[in-house]
């Protein structure tokens, strides 16, 4: 591989990528103290293929227009652009360890719904920012959306963007990646910001299912499907996708532009509502799962359903790993603990003096004002606990408080009568 020594004022370190329009190199901008990516366009000004050279010039000037134009945390910034020895180049932020969304558009590697919604929400807002400044991307697809090492989103590659008041951004032939093109792009009709909304809808469909909404054996059939066909329902490809989420994606994919979201903010707002619904559903699912577990523990056999739910609302569901200390000997603590799963060791003076398992409880010093723990409790394996503050217990219904105190004290008395030591 023959690396150029320099491109413009930038000394080349190595090649980091290669695409249909050019090669990307890594360099370091000593003046600003930052690594940069330099995209060197593949066609030269004096190239023999005049059509390709003309489109390359237009793509270069389009991206060059973006220098200092779009300042958004989720749009990859372009710092510089230039022409040297019949070569075009643009200088961009270099994102170490970046990967594209294409990584997560495969059936065996799909993201959780929460993550997919967050990414598309972020893209919708970033596109609205670009649209409000007269820039239509025209090539939104998974490979043009990258994630940083800390999972921040960046939209990249504005090479075929339409820029307001510009006469240099029109590309000869079909502009864009066919599978992600809107019906109006296919039909060479007027392109508006809603075309990008459609393309983002295609990305979301693929991100959720691992499949594109339209697939065909040749380009002509694919373009015909984009204009006339209806994509397979998302829930048939991924059953956990709710009706509301499916409807959200399908609105972005409507054929007439005026029936889609009017802008990225409206799309983002709808995604926010769907995300909240999913979170509420997950919360309800978790609460029911926790209730079912507690209902099966002997500690809760005498509690009514309503009393168990009262305790769940007042308590904290905590997890500890093997060897992790739960309470420390000598500490002041006004909380009660019920072991939901796993086993714990009771330790005093550094020695194990007992143990407890699921359905047992500790924390009797909570009944005595300013009493200190007489033993340490350490997880023997992965342990889950329900922890309840004596202060919060006082806010519960009288019947629930009496039931809890009766069962808690009965459990401790039973342990003492069995010859064990009350741990706390």
C-alpha cells in the first residue's frame, strides 16, 4: 500500500478506510492538537471519465461547503478542505474506534429496543438541525451513521447533500443508495427534508428487524417496490416490537411525503412517547416479576397482595455479588433486610457464625434506637435482597405495618428457638 507522505499541510500516518468515493487517511493536526481524518477523493480533476470527475468535483464542493457550517454534536464536523495537484480532499474529525450502524443491522446482532430508539431519536434531531440550515443529506443509511466508543451518534458523509442557494450540489444520475432512497428520489421529483425522514425510517426498520423493508433481485424491481409496495409488518420479523413502535416507523415510510413527519423534531417527539410507553411496560413487567417472586417466599405467605405491593413500593430491590459486604459490624443502620435469593454468611469478629438463605430476614436492631450492628452480613454467592427503611415502613398502612412486624419478629424468634444466633 503506497501512502502519500502529505496531503496539503497534513502528514499522513496511515490509511483507515476506503469507499466508493475515495480513501480516508489518519493524520494529526499539530496546530490544534487533534487527530483528523482526511478524505481524498478518488477521481482527479484531469481524469478521463469526465462524468465521474464532474460528480466528484460537485461532491467535493458540497462537502467543502460544510466547513464550519454545521455545528452539532451528532454531526461529524468538517474542519478543512482543499485541492492539491489535481486532488480534492476534506479534513474531518477522526473518531477512534468508531463503528457504523451496519454492524447492528444483522438478525443475530440487533440492538435492544431502548438503544435503537435512542439512536434514531438522536439522528432525527440532528437531521432537523441540518434541515433548518438548508441542508438535506440525501444519503442516510446505516453506514453513514457511526457510534463512538462511548456510544455517541455521528451522522457522516454529506457528499451528495442538497444545500439551499447552491448550484453545485446536483449530482448526475440517481443520487443516493437505492435501498434507502425515498419514492420521490426514485422518481426524480422535488427533494425536501421529508426525504431524509423516509431514509431514517428505512434505517430504523432495518435496525429493529435486521432486514431492509424492500429487497429485490435487481435494481429495477427494487425501485418499483420503493414506489409501489408495502413492506412486511415489523412485528412479523420481531415479535417484541409494539404496535405503537411499528406505527411510528411505518409513518416515516409512507409514500406521499406530506403524510410523513413534517420534520425531525416531530419524529423525535413521537419516538420519545413510544420510548416512555416501553419503559412503563418494562416497569410493569419488572414489578409483576418481583411480586411473583416475593409471593413465593415463606416470609410473605401471610401477606395480602395489597400488602406485598405496599412493601415493594417502600423498599429497594438490591443485588450483591459473591463476597460483597451487605452490612458491617458496628454500623448504625435502621433498615430491615429480606433475602429474596441466594445465601449470606453471618460474621462476627472476622469469623463465620451462621448463615441464612432465601425467605429469611435480618435487621432486628432497627427496633432499637441508635443500636449498632452486632455482626457483618456477607454475600456467599449472587444475592438479591429487599431492603426496607424503618422510617418508610411508618408511612405504610397500619395493617401492613402490623403484619410486617409480626412476621419479622416471629421469624427471628423461630431462629432463636432453633438454636441459631440472631445476626443483627
